[in-house]
């Protein structure tokens, strides 16, 4: 959907923005860059999925913000031409909103097949996107942008839920480091925790009167706060 919106926005700007409506070309640049930001940030966010869920969420939210910017530009275009946005009860709105995208089924030659898939999905909206009436095109794109905004909102909710349950990259590194230190401590006959019996880990105090001194800490911290002098 992000790619469909980007392609349609580029086509809108090429066809309807000219020297009279956009004498300096700034509107063209801003709209096409906002459109590019959507699939670019979604792709980058997905690429960071395995290393930083926090970054993934931030990039997904940037894509959503870029869509909101596009909606505002198209709303402005409609009002500039003394035209109203389609009512969500109108036949035009219902027709566009009813169109569903096909799920990709390719497994090989991914880039070639994805280009073919994106163009096929875009052509589903040709009735509105290919017309010479800029107001119809703008209305159609607002519907698509709002639809993707809702989709990304749900995706961010899912990402946040996963982050709460599994943590992010930093948490994963901490868990790996703790597991390694626990394994090392067991191998070196570390003492057992006086509170829970788990093997203890050698740590260095970072503050207080014992700052810089080594001590034994329970490997079950923070659930268990047992300590021993080293």
C-alpha cells in the first residue's frame, strides 16, 4: 500500500502541479519526499526488527507521520479548489474502501515479483487514479493514506506488545551477557546465593562506600538480591 501511494503521488505531482500552481517546485518536492518516506521507513523498520524493536517502532511511526502529512496536502488541494472531501457514506468512498490488496505469494526472484505485485495492486485503483480530474485522484489517495495510517497504528500496537514481552536489542544483549557470566561462574565453582541457592556472579560495585570493589551477586537478580563479600 505504501508503494501504491508513493507511485500515485508521484504521478499526481507530475500531472497536476505546474508553474502556476507550484511556481518554485517546493510542493512537488515535499509531496514526493513525504510519499517516498512511507515505504522507505517501513522497509528500514522491518530491517531493524531483529536488532532493535525500539528503532523499528520509531521508523514505523515516522512512516505514519509522513502519511498524515500527505493527507493534509491532499485536503488542502481539495479546499483550494473549493471542493469537499468524499463523505464516508458516499458511493465513491465505499467503492475505493472496498478494494482489498492481494497477499504476495512469490518465493523466488523476489524483487522482480514484488515490482509486478505492486503494479498489479496499483491498477486496482486505476478508475480513480488515472482520471484527469485531480479532485478525484486526491480523494482516492486520502482514502488510501487513511487506510494505511490505521494499518500502521495496529502494527505499532503489536510491536509495542512484543517489546513489552520480549524486550529489545539492549535487553537481549543483557540477557546473553548474564547467561554467559552465570555459566562462567558455575564453571569456576562460584558460591551459592545465601537466599535462593542460585550460583552467584562476580560484580563490581559502581557506587557507595564500596565503589570499585568486587563482590558476589545472585545470578537471579533483580528477583533475588542476595550478595556475598568477595
